[in-house]
């Protein structure tokens, strides 16, 4: 399937999703749907670096919070439409990803993961002590009752924005997967030393992966202040973002663009149902139990169940 046709299918799926949410005629459907779509973007972004390239990033909350706090800064300095804020947040997080990558991507394996975790701690400390964005007290954002563009309730507008971001993120991930760039990422994941010996520009490719991954995470975080209306470092750098974002591709499968989407929809929906019916405190417990179960039963994720099996004499036809 050519990528333009795939994009058409994504747009159709997005239109059906939005229409279904409108038919439900319940504001919570948009609140919950926003969270699930947000995790589709985050999981897809993480998979570009962690799944395709094989570099596990624990600094997800940092890139996500950069996008969120860039919206707070813009709201105070030069208020602009939310789509432009998302672009600015994505650029800021992408540049942060590029800088982080340049400083840390010469590290490999566990050392790189620890470095990204340390970067998240440093960013949280900086934000906590930055009084312009509220510091440890947090910042309030006044959310409009409705948007002037489509006559929608603002929560529906945020849902629509995140739906569009999901389409863009998934389309980019699939395009990467079936391109020379994606094959370069795969060579790094499989054997970086062999790739370097073969002339693959590994550092350049890793910087691209880190920039793209960070950029999409920042874009996912940019609408957050308008969604929660009160943003503080504890919520922006919440551990749940890191745990969910890493677990979703692992459960869905990291070898394909579809894996993070399946994992995000499955886990995100279960968490929202548990929040309404039982308690929000169960969200991370659900992720932990599912992650342990899939590591034991399906180490390659849900997508791995449908992958061709291999025998000692070769691949099964």
C-alpha cells in the first residue's frame, strides 16, 4: 500500500472516530478519548527511537513537559492559536532532543537510558525553580468555553487537535518504517558496530531519530495546559507518562508502526474504564500486570503473535 493511500485511510478512520464520539454525546468520551490519542502520539514517538533504532529513552516526561510549558510561556508572552503553539512546542522539544542526542548518543545501552533519565530530572528541577511559568506553585490556564473556528466545545476541539496529531505521527512512523531512513535505523538496532563498519552514518541517523521522537512528544504535550487548566511540575513530569509510553509499544509490538497504536488503545482504554468504574489508582497497576504478562507470553508484543514463525530449517512459508 502506497503511503498516500494509507494517509487517506488514516483520515477516514479519524473522521469515523470523531463522528462516533459526537454520537455518544457525552463530554467524558472526549476527555477520555483525548488521553488515549495523546498516548498514541507518545507511544509512536518513543518507538521511533526506542523501537526502530533500539535506544531506550527514559526521558519522556522531559520532552512532554517542554511542549507543555512552551504553551504556558507563549500564553503569557504572545497568545496565539493552539495549532501554532503545538508547532512551537514540537520545535522546542525537537531541538532539545537534538541537543540531548548530540551529548548522549555516543553512549550506548543502559548508559544512554540513564543519561536520558538524568536529563528529565534536570529539566524538572529547572521548571520547578522557574517562577515565570509558576515554578513549584504551578500555573493556571483559562480554557475558552468554545473555539471560534468550528463552533465546537473546547474539549471537543482539543480532541480533534490530538486526533490530527495522531494521524500525522502514525503516518510519519509508517513512512519511516518503509524508507531508507527506517532501514538505517534497523541496522543500528540490530548491530551498530557492523553498521558503522559498513559505512552507515550511525550518529547522524541517531540524531534524526532523537529529534523526531522528542519533537512529537513535545507536540503531544503542548495542548496539556488547556486540557488540565492547571499545570505544575508534578503533573507535567508524572511517572505515568514514562511508564505508559514505554509499556504501550512493548505490549503492542515495537517492530511496526501498528504496535504502539494497538498498545495505546488497549492500555489507554482499560485505564479510562478502570478510572470510571473502580479507581484511577489502578492505572499503573494495570500497565504493570499487562507488561509482565506480555513479557512472559508474547515478548515481541501483540504484533509478534501474527509474525511468521521460524523453524530450525528456515522460515515457515
